[in-house]
C-alpha cells in the first residue's frame, strides 16, 4: 500500500531530540529544601566595636550563635543559622519552585513527530538499533482484534521479530546509585506497535518485554524515538496508516 505523506518528511535528529527532551522535562518531579530549614534558631551576637557583650576582640569567629551562658561581659554559645555551622542553613539549596519544563513550538513538535515517523521507514536507522534485517516499514492487517499476549507474540514472530523479542528481554543491573533508588534494572526498547483503536491489544502487549502499543493519534517523539534516537522498529496496522492519511495527523 502507498505510505502516507508523513513518511516523506526529512529525518531531523535535532528536532526529534528537542521534542523528546521536552516530553521528559515535563515528567521531572520538583525537589528542593524547606525554605525555613536551618533558620529556626534564636540567635544573638553583636558584631559592633565596643558593644556591650559584643564579640569583637574575644578571639571568636563572628557567626550567629545560640546563647546558652551569659556571664558578666561574656556570652557563650554554639554557632547556628550560618551555612558553615552545624545545623545551619545551606548556602544555595535547590529551590522547589524551579520550573524544569522545556517548551517547544507546536509546528516544531509536529514536524519532529513526522520526522520520527519517516525514520521508522529508514532501513539503515532501524537495523542499526534492532535485531531485524527485513524490509521496513512493517505493515500488518488485523492487529486491533488481538486480545491475548500469546497471539500478539506469534504474530510478531511471523513477521520475523523473534530475534528482536529475545533482544528486548535482556536486562542488566544499572551501574551506580540508581540501583538502590528503585531503578535497579536497565531494560531495552523493543518494537512499537501502532494501531488505530484499542480492542484489547494494549493489555496484550503490556506483558511482552520491550513491546509498546500506541494509538496512532497518540504518537509522540518519545515513543517513536526512545532515547532521542530516531529509527525505532515499528509495526503499523493498515487501519492506523489509513487514519494517519485520512485525518492528516501531525500535519
């Protein structure tokens, strides 16, 4: 069948990367220190010369202190509040109000999606990242009616994706501290299945490692180019391509 006009777009790595990072930036969770952290002490220390119970000339560092002893002209206490003291505030803490979102123009975003779609039909880009040597793009009829994981796996194997499914099952322990923070394993991105409507195939694909199922009108740069690298192995249903063409999606 003739491919929609979206497949004729020039592959722009820079636009795909920008659109992908924009999506990732919107998923970042805000973090920061309590604005009052380290500033809840009652401190007292005079720094003026000749001040009553002042600190000049006593051989002490001039930092705010929690006064514990007052004896004649002398006062004693431990430092507090200043960044160089125990329990004091941080000098430049991360601010919870910081906005991490990276905006992107709608025209650029749609062009990035068209570019990522075109990359799924580029033989060199796809074979470089996946264990597949056949022709692309892969187009299959009747994907929407699949409801069982085993049926979807058999259909993908019939298309010659046995090696790719095996590759996607491999995972390794993450290097570094992320292994202790709920991100122990690094998984691989396998084939993307694009359909026009969901009649149960999303649940079926959720049990296959590396396989992702998406509706054609919900595509974005991150799904088509995980890691901001265009050229993901994609299986298109015929209805999805028809909908992509008829509704002029992402134009």
